[in-house]
C-alpha cells in the first residue's frame, strides 16, 4: 500500500503528471523523494514504559516484609560468603537451601560488585524483573498475533496484581515468569522455523545449539521457581505441537536433547539439587503478624529497630514481619516463623521451643540466660504485651505499634 494515495496515479516513467521533473517539483529531499514517515512508538511501548517507571519507583517504597525481606536476607548472606552462605534467617551454615538459586546468586554478585545493601539490590532487581516481564509479553504476543493492542490489554491485570499487595510481590516467581515468556517466544520461533530457499521440506528442525539453550532456560526456571517450571514445560510442548512444520523424528531428537539439558542444569547446580530440593517443610508452622491496638505490624518498616541491630547478630522475636525486616538488613533470628526446608527438623523444633520458653512469663531468668548464651542472642524485639526480662536494656521502641527493641548481656 502506498504511503500517499495520490502517488499511485503517477505514470510508471517516474515523471509527475504535471510534466515538471522531480528536481524542479520541490520536496524535502535532494532528489525530490517523498519524506520518510515519522516513527511513532507503539501503544505498548508507551504504556508499558509508563507502568515500568511507576512500579519501579514503588519498589523502593515498599516495606521490607515477607518475600522482599527474605530475598534481601539471601543477598546479605551471599555478600558475606558467596560459596558457603548461611541460612537466610538462621545463623547456621546453609545445607541444600533452595533459596540460593541462580537468580539469588546474580543478586549476590551484584551486591558484592556494587556495594549496595540487600534491600537496595532487591528494589533494583524489581525493576529488572519487570523489564524482563514486559519485554517477554511483547515478544510472545508478537509471535501469536499481529494485533498490537493485545499486549496493552495484558498491562491491566499486571498493574492490578501488583497494587493488590505490593509487599508480598514475589521477586523469584516474577523473574521465573518473565524468563518463561521469553522461553515460549524462543520455542515458538524455533518450532516454526521456515525452510531455506529451494528446500523442498515444509520446514527445518531447530539447531542443536538452539534446543540446548531452550533446555538450559527451562532448567533455570526450575531452579528459581519449580511451580512455574511446570507451566513453562507444558507451554513449550503446546507450542512445539502446534507450530512444528517438519518431519517428526529429527524434531523429537532435538527437543529430547533440550529436556536433557534442562535436567542437567537443575541437577548440577552446586548449591542444591533442583530436582529433589524441597521448598518448604511439611510440618512448617507460621506465626501470624501481631496486632497491636488494631495496627497490623505487617506494614511496619522496622527502620527504628534495624538502625540499632548490627549485621550478623541474633535477635529473639516471634513477630514474623520483624523477622524478615531484621534479616533483610543482615541480622539473624533465633527461630524463623517459616523455617528453611534445608534446616534439620530437630534444630527447627529446638529453636522454636527456645523462643516460646523465653517469652513465657513463668520461665525462670536462669533458663532465659541459658537460651541467650546457647544461641548467641543479643537482642529482643517484643510486643508491648510481652514481658521484658530484668536484665534487658530498652534501646528503642515503635511509637506506631508499641513494639520494643532491647539488648541483653552476652552469655
């Protein structure tokens, strides 16, 4: 279709109907050619870029709670020891902790290279994750439909899901979904690869290196977020089945090689075996956020407490939001509300019982002192309804929730 409809009436000789040569007819170019059309960004680029900017800014304002606090704690442990980190929340060497995925390792490397804190790296990673997600949506929708408004419609649920509860936005699952979208786009292009000119076949099989790369990406998703990997694998199979235009036997061999590569990446990951590592303990119990005079502590940033507790020191508390905020800034907690699956069951049980015994008003002071000495506890974070031990020194408190941070003498 011509750019200007009037241009279609010009004779094939290239001379305008008026008889005036192009050089004399005037125009923007030196040869009288029509001006190039003005490039305009697509609606998805404009609206997606706006959404990226808004959500990226919001990531720096979200409280360090729940998933964000846990991820910041993982970064802090990798900053201290990249090869043999401790558990994210507990001051013990991590053994097969599924938190140390390739995604976490990239964050740890970024923290060590830039000197940024765990919370800063997590906030920065949120922008990168969202950029990967938006570009993945764009690539996949272009593969499936030429309608450029389809990806724009997908921005609506993306924004609503984030704003529903930004503090619980899961960075690893977002990264895994973003990689999955790019994986599907790559798989769809590889499966529907056109034949070379002159080739009598209707299509040609993907290259070995290409299927290896697709398999490695699937293994990456499996290591970062196994539930997403299940959907990623199903989507790849559907795209291969629908879009393949070549003979079955060579295609099956190449996609089987992709599966082998995915399994190898997951099985050979040095921090844990991605095929067998459990994500959460079967008997794990959670402690709900405490409510103090109608104020839920989940929205408490805990900056008043993290400013006092140095990285690497142990805090005793049963407040789950406080646990994640403190760990995200480098401290440890005696017992996590949702312990790491790699931590031995007996150790988890003993630590949980120690916290319960310490906070019990009937526990003698001598036993409390024994608990702090055994686990190296130097700090207490208590609600205003929990009794403060006689030997504890109040350092600060939250005027919003009434929670108290106190220091106890070393055992």
